[in-house]
C-alpha cells in the first residue's frame, strides 16, 4: 500500500512541476489567436461594410483561424482539450470586436493586435473562472 501512495505523490509532484508550462501555454495560445485574428480581420474588413455582416463574417473567420492555429501549433504542445475552449472563444470574440470596429473606421494593426491580445487574456481568465466554478473550487 505504501508503494501506491508514493506513486500517487510522485504523479502529483510531476503534475505540479508542469503546471506553469501549461499556464504559459494557455496564455500564449489565447493571446496568439487573439492577435492573429485581430490582424486578419482588420486587414479584410474595410469601412463601409455593414456592422452585422462584418461581425458575423469575422466571428466565423476567428473560429476557423483559432482551429487552424490550434491544430498546426498549439494542440501538440499544450493539449487539445485544454486549449480549444479558450482559443475558440478568443477567436470568436476578437473577430467580432475587431470586425465591428473595422466596419466603422479603419483599424490600425497595433490597435487590432492589442485588442485581440486583451480579448485573449480576458477570455482565458473567464474560462479559468468558469472551470473553477464548475469543478467546485472557489474563485476569489
């Protein structure tokens, strides 16, 4: 029985050592998807588009870009199930926000990238909070 407990402790120690790696991976993937989506949407949408079609088009484009970036870059290193929820939400929300802004006025690339990064961080924080509430851990 002692051997089983020591094995569990070794597993827990290994998981705790890797936790910062996955946290950095979550941040990198969410911010990366947000920045890339913001840049692509600001490049494709020009002032003169109606806001609703621009928002819907960029929402879909953001989700597709998040999936492509995830499959090609992030899932292999950080795990598909852990990365897919925040990156898909990030792509969707960043696409919607930048697409609507670009439909009204020209959005320069630093603003599009910054807004995408900010949306990525907020979406990741909301995903972590929702995960804690669902799993029964208290969010303070």
